């Protein structure tokens, strides 16, 4: 029987077993001292002898609660609600229904903090904050924060590392309310230990202006705040790990933290040759669906691969310092260094169509890429004054990338005859330095609701690219007289960019929650290019072609917004019109520049409705003006690669984009229900589309034109709920993508429609004290159709079945394993792929859990492969890359600064 069918049967079998269990209920009603029912009271069920957490629920609008799935034992009920004294009730459960009647909560004599979690309540809510008790979610001593977040309902970490909460991308991550390594989610989640955290807060954070003035402008962002355990504060803590394995595999990790009420210090380090960047191995098994962006598509760029591909050596070091001078005035700075050395091989197959002469392409690739990145962030915030606030943020970045690659390519006619081959050796050195600075000042004026703000933002960068490429071309291979051409190309490029943005905002109250807003901004962009290119045809007496030029692109945008704002706790309306003047001047500096000056009216609106806690709807509309990028409008040809020539179109018009989005978030904390949905629609006029010409010698020349309309629709739905009585949470997800675009290929318009749909189902147990079980499946289909080559319409399917077990045999001995099974199929490629991935780990804690031995077994079936498929407007391809394959490592971890656990 096929493995995918076996996994489906296992899913059904386990769900039937789990769904068949139930127990008589424990119920009651919670009221205040004046007999008023209290909603959202957290009710936890514990064992009396050791206070072990069993289950929990939340009261409804009538103050009623019901707990199912209780064990036969002496139990304890804990009632917890913000602003009230925690109450306990003892019961003796004999597997019979219990009605404890009315429970009266007494008010606290003082106001509690915004979010306070009992030691056992898994979740609580307060206004715009959802707080999870980290102790209620099983993590191992070696897990990082990324592992913890994956266990929380309503959160998702995508394969590219983005964190999605409540249907929105998380923009910042804080530790104890302070930025940690610039708030970069990737750095924080991969390098801080999960067992140091007491609670996780998902905050729908107001803008700095709204926090100061008290007027909600609807401009919120989702942030995550991790609160440290009390035992981790005012002392140093962290971990030092080292491991060694077969085939000379090794790794070393270090993180050390010391947090006091006023100062934070964190140091991290990492060095390994096991392809570890912080995520687990499955995170890199992603496949391109839909229509891919061709903006950086280049046949010479063979090193453009997933970080798991080939063999990756990684080195990381960083330090973060934060200090609070006084309440609401703090400074934060961090430095982060990242080294990666990635090498390997891959094989690509491409089906290309050009209207008149379709062809197939295959390539063997070898690559080596070494990058060094230095990043320094600083952040100053002063909100100590009740009438004004100041924020200053900055970033200094330095990158150096060295890459060498070799690609042997083969071009076949539709009949399967080998017509042309090329061998390309490519060497590139890319260095870039940049400075980002953002300053914002907010002032609240005497009249309630009246305020203004000023801001300045700049991004200055310089970049140098040194490119060398040697190409050996053999044409007419099947003929009696094949010809060889060898070309050496040298291209040195220097870029200097400056972006300056000034803005001013003023808010005038009109009375009864109505406001008038005026916003003005001036954006100036200045880009300079200095290009030197020399091409030598070695098989033609070293004939040379020299190209040198200096290119400048200047763009100024002046925008004024007149807006109306209505703001209450439940409803927020923000709508208006933007007046935009756009001025552009560009071209080679020794020639007459191309000039344009245009004026636009851009409407915008936001409607947000929050009828009650846990429910939010948000509708947003914007019209955006997209100027042609420098590469799209450049007047100079880039023919460094003789098989992929790029040039711009200086006569391009701006693209007008109407952007609609609808977001719905519903959380019912009594039933543990979570529903998030996001629908986004974009409609473009005068769309900038590729203009592709492919000649009989397979040379592709790409430019751009304005042509008609482009449509894009994305929709995602996520639903999860805990099933009463059986301790099981299930999750359903669905995502859909529709993209309609056009390209011009050999003078004929090609309409491309891409449709993607994904369905997912997962099951997991709710009580994870001893064992954490999860199993599920994802099924996705991509359907791409082309108007000029309908017989090449593509249907690509991906099936993913997975299961994971994390079990504590004892307090010291832990076992976990994860099995993933992928099935890839494609009607245009005969090589369908079935890929099983099996990982396993066994860990043992020694000496008060301060020392950990761990045996890690990765890719036990030794598949040694990474797989990618992509579609573009005139070809689709599949690439199979070598990966690290199976390895086994034995590691040792020492907890730094740990204290012995005190007995209850």
C-alpha cells in the first residue's frame, strides 16, 4: 500500500480513538459579590496533591463554565480573573457529574497589571493583548523560541521565517518590553531559549502617536513580547552547547543573558557545518508556486539556492545592550555578525516557450558562495513626558559576498535534438554599505485630541559589484560543422543611492470622536550608477567591446493627505484623499535626460470594527502609484550574460494599483476557538510587464512595456478549536492565490493565469505535560495556464503528510521524532518525486537538569535532496539540489547560571 494512504488511515484511526473518549462534566457559575455573572474568568482544574495542571475553561456571558475529561481523583478548581482575588474549590471527582453551584469572587483592593497570568492558566485576554502561559506548552530544555511559538494556537511560522499572528505578519519582537537585537524576529526566535520564558503576549499595538494622544488612528501592528521567568531575572543565564558527529560534522552554540529591571545584556554565538541556521530541516523544503518574479532571474546566478541546499557552514556572533535611564526612557543597541559558506551542486530542467521556437533546457550547476554580514542597530525612545515623545532608530549594515559558480547548459529543440550548449564560469564580488536613520517627534497640544508630529527618514547606501564571466558556446551540435565561440566579460558596477523622506502630521478634533487630519510628506530619491564593461571574444582574435557610462535617476514625490477620522473603542473610520506630485529625471549624464512631471489623486480608507473582545474586522483600501524601477527604465543594455540580455524602456508610465484587503479575527476563549482570515485583492492599470524576445539561437532579451491590467487575489483562512471532553485540538487551514498577468513574447501577448489552492488538517493533544502528539496533512495544487501555448498548461501538486511525537519517559529522559512524507507531481515533468524525511532525538538531563546529553539523528533515510519548482511568464522549471543528507550528532549542553529547583 502507498505510504500516503497508510498515513491517512493512521490519521482516521487515531482520531476515532481520541474522539470516542468523554467523561461526566464539572460545572458551576461564577459571580461577583453583587451576584453579577462574570465573563472570561479562567477556571483551571488541578490535582490536589501536587497542583498538576489537567484542564481549563473560561466562563461565558452568563458566568457559567463546564469542564470535561477529568480524572477520577481529589481535584482542585482555581478561579482567576483580572482585578479579583484568586479563588480555590476542592472537589472529589468519582467519574460522576458535579455541580458546585455559585462561586463568588471578591474584588482586589488594588488594580492589577494589564496582563497577569496564574501559574497554570494557559491563556488570558485583556483589551488588545492575548497572553499565553508558556508553562502550559511543552518544550524541551534545548528548544528555542521558534519551537515554542509553533505550539501556540493562532500563530504560524512560514518557511521563509515570517511569523504570522492573527492573520498578520509580526513586525517586532520584544523581551520584557524591550527590543532584542533590533526586534528582528529571526534572530530572537532562533537564539533565545524557550524554557526561560514565563508568558508570551500577542499585542495589537497602537502607533506611537495614538499611544501619546489617546486617539486610536487605526494604524496598528502585531508585536510579540516575551516575559522572562522570575528566576531568570537579576542573574545571568544561558546555555553552552557543543556536538560532534559522523563525517566530521560539528556544531557549537552559546547564548548568555543578564537582565535586570534597568539593563539587558545578551550575547549569542553559533558555529556549525550541519546546515543549521535556526529552523528545523523541514523549513527549507519549500516549493515555488504560482508565477515567480523574474526581476533577478539570471542564468549565471547558479548559486541562487535554498540555504539547505548543498553544504552550509554558518558562523554567528552578536551582542545586545539595553538600558532604561528612567521610566519610559531607554536606549538599545546591538551588533550582529553572520558568516555563511554555502557550496554544492544542482540539476535543472526547464521548458521554455517563445511562440515560434519552443525549446527545452537542462543545466548542471556547481556553486560556492561566501558571505560576511555586519549589522549594527540602535534605538532611543523617550516617552517619559506625558505631552510629547521622541524616537530615534538607526541601522548600519555592511555586506560582502563572494560567489563562484559553473553552469553547463544544454538547449534542445521540440523534437529533442541537442542544438546548442554552453559552459559558463561566473565569479562575482558584491560589497554593500548602508545607513538607515529614522527620527520621529510627537507633540500633544493643550486641546484634547489636538496634536502634531514631524519625522525624518533616510537611507543612504553604496554598492560595488565586480563581475567576471567566461562563456564557451557550441552551436549546431548535430550538424557537420558545429561552431565554438568563447567570450570573456568583465563588468564593474558602482551604485550610490540616497533616499530622504520628510513628513508632518496634524490632528484637529472636531468634537464627539471626530477628527480632521492633515499629512504632508516630501520624498527625494537620488540614484547614481557607474558602469565599466569589457567583452572579449577569444575565438575571434580577441575582439573587444568596451562600454562605459554614468547613469543618474532622480525622483521627487510630494504628497498631501486630507483625511477624516472617527475613533471609538469599537469603531474606527479613516478616509480621505491624497494629492501626489511625482517628478522624475533619468538617463546617461552625457545625454539629454528623460523628464516627466505628473499629478495624481489617490483615495484611501480604513474601517475597523471591534464589537467585543476577541473579535475584530478590518477593511482597507489604498491607491498606490508605482514608478518604474531603475532597471526597468534604464536606457543602457546589460549583456554580461550572452544568453540573457536585459534592457529598460525609458518611455514607461507609472503603474496605478488599487489595493483592497479584508481581515477578520475571531477568538472565543471559552470554547478555545480561533478563526483568522485575510483577503487581499490588487488591480493594476498600465501594468509594467515583461517584453521578451527569444531568437533562434536561444538568446533571451528582456525589456518592459505598459500593457493593460493585472489582477492578483490572495485569500487565507485558518480555523482551530479544542474538542470538548477529549482534550484534542484540531486545525483547518486554506489558502488561495489567483494571479492574472501578461507578457509580450516575440511580439505576441501571452496571458498567464495562475491558481493555487492549499488545504490542511492537523490534530494535536491539548494537555502536553508528558506527551506532545501532532499529525496532519497538507494538499496543494498549482494550475498555470498560458494563452499562446495551451498544450503547456501546467498542473503541479504537492502532498505533505507529517507526524511528531515528543514524550518524557521520565523527568530526565526525553524522546522526540518527526516524520514528513512529501509527494510532488507535475504533468509537464515525468520525474515525479516521493520524499520521506525522518528525524529523531533522545536527550537526558544530568545533575539537576543543568547538564544535557542529546543524540540527534537527521534525515535517517538519507534522501540527500532539496527540490524546487517554479513558473514564470515564459518558462517553468524544476531544480533538484544535493543536500547534507543523513548525519548523527552527540551533543552536550550546560546551563549557565541555573539554580537548583526548590521543592514545593
